[in-house]
């Protein structure tokens, strides 16, 4: 009797399993055969994390541009290679000597260690974002310094001076989301342009102010007032260039409208900001602020062995940075993960070396054949990653509780807050989203109501219709998976 009962349960289980898998496959077929995807490229893969078996797939090895789901590679690698408690630091040194009158016969050096949280809006308010500078001034004054015969020198050399990864579009570089990583990042490497718009459409918007103040920055303003709603303006400008171009439109009748752009030279900017604070504290400084790159200052990291450490400013813990990166899809933070991985593993924090370290790490653990990763954030359209690549990464990271908790939850948090809200998959998806013009993707985990634990990835390029329409169609597929 017990044997018959066991056989019956086995038959029922197998039937339910086959039924669930068929339901999922039917939903996948319906999705890929949607008319709006008739000219699109799609890569999809769904695996059972119990045994990593494939439940459903469609062109799973097709490599495509994926947008922000690429952040999973940079954040996972940083977590595994650097560690969750790692805190990037910024260090202040002086060279020369301080005499009995408080005169520093030398310079103060600001040595960047790739901390993306220095003065970040994600960890401070507009009123408190510069508080770290007050602490630095206090520490410098505690040394008895009243005069500096040299100046303030910013040093971001530990990350190199590429400015931005290969493949970033000209339309992105000058805007806030296109701010590149720097060894000396400050204020999220952002500028705020404040405009006043006309009551009449078509007239040029008036530029009221730029914060922070940047010496010699020139904005060529072609931003127009318009009857269109929302911010339809763009800021163009290359890394390190002080020429910026504003185009597009802003709504009419706005007395103050803030448009965010990227900071041209964070290395110089932080030296300039500290110089101003020291002068305000009545410390005499003979020379103006400089940057190692711009002023071609002969310099090697070993030179710090002959300089005196003033202070070490510790940034936020890596796991907190990673969680914010995945929840809010912060491009700058993701790019910092690439540079930090390279720097901490080999002393070379360049983009090229960071990407090399990421490739070496994953190629030793999963099959990365034909995968091409050219940045850490997904802003590069030259990235080529398949759904299968993602599910391999997700299977490898499945038991890492910190990585899992860093992901947004459908219907609840982060960039997934509106996904499947009030539907079957509400609260069952832990994943990263990706969205760019004609690109939509998700990659992560689905814990179904049947007890199944899945890893999945879906990427669609060059679809017809809007991104929100594609999101709705993907949500229908996720809802089916979540109940099977």
C-alpha cells in the first residue's frame, strides 16, 4: 500500500512538473511571437536552481546589448573580490616642512582612492554634502598651518584618466547619468544648471546659475522654453572639457528649473573646493589649485612615501554602495566597481584593467565565450551578453545572501517597484532591470508559489513600440513563471 501511494505521488508530481513547464513554455512562445518583436532580437533563459537544468529558453546564447543589467557583473565581482566591508578612502598629505611660524613650505595633496560616496547626495543632504571639507580644514588647521607656499593638488591618478568607458554615446557624456568614474569623485561628479524659462515657447531659457562653481566653464546655451511637459534638454560635453552645450527644451513658466550634467574634472574640482574652504579659514595659499592630469605634474605613487599623511577619509562600505547601485541603477557607482576591482587586485585602477580582472574572474568559473563587457554600468551599446551568461552568473551567486539582498524586489523596491505590482509575481522577483532606447532587459531570481527557485534573464533589442509596452509583456511572462 505504501509503495502504491509513493508511486501515485510520484506520478502526480511528474504530471504537475510537466504541466508547469508546458505552461511556462507556452508563455515564452507567446512572448517571442508577439508582432512587436517580429524584427527584434531576443535572448531568454530560465533555469531551475535546484539542479541548474533549463526549464525554458529562446536563443539563450545570443549576445546582445543589455543596458543596466550589466551592473550585475560589476557589483558581483566587486563583492566577491574586494569584500562587503571594504571602504574606499581618500587621503590628505603634505610635502615639505611646517616651520615654527606655521608656514607649510610645500603643498597639500588630495590622493583619491576611488570613493564614489564623497559628498554624495545618496548619503547627505544639500546642506551637509560639503561637511567632509569642514573636517579636512579642521584637521589641517590642527597642524598649526597658517600659510601654504605651494597649493592644493588633486591626484586621481590611481584610476587613470580615460574619463569614460569605450562605447559611451556623445549624447550621454555631458549628462548626469554619463558622469564617468574618477579616482577623486566628488558630489557624484554632477553639475546643476538652473534655468528660468519664458512664458512663450521657442524662446531661449535663461541660465541663472551653475553649481558647484567651476572656473572657466562655458555653457553654450541653446535650451528653449516649450509647451512640452518635462525635461527634454541635453547637456553635451566631453570629459575634462570646459565647453558644454545645452540643447532641447524645458517647460514654459518655470522660475527655477534644474538640469543635471556631468562634472568635467573632479580631480581639479575637489582641490579647488578645499582651497576655497582653507582661504575662508584665513589660511594664506600662494598658488592656485591644480590637478595632476591637467598640470602634467611629475608624480608617482611611491612619492607618497616621502610625504606626511594628514588624514584618511573612509567612504561607505562596499555592500551599501552595491545595494544602492542595484536598487537605483547608479551608473557612476557601477563604473567605480570596475575601477576598484582592478586597483585592489593589481594596483591598476584603469577601466581597461578593471574589465580585464572581471573577465579573468568569471572565465575561470563559468563559460564566458563570446561575452564582451566594455563598461560596468551598461551604458555602452558595445556590450554583448547573452541570457545564458546571466543565468550562469546568477546560479554562481545564488547562495550569496548579500548579493541577493542587494537586488530590488518586484512591486516593492528600487527599479522593480512598479513591476508586477498587485499581480502574481508581486514580491517574487529579485532582479536587476535594464532600459535604454530600443533595449529592455531583466535578470535575476524568481521564487514561485510552488516552491521553485529560478534564475532567469530576458533581453530584447530593437523592438517596435515603447519600453513600457515591452515591460508589460515581460510582466505577463513573469506572472506565469511565478505560479509554476
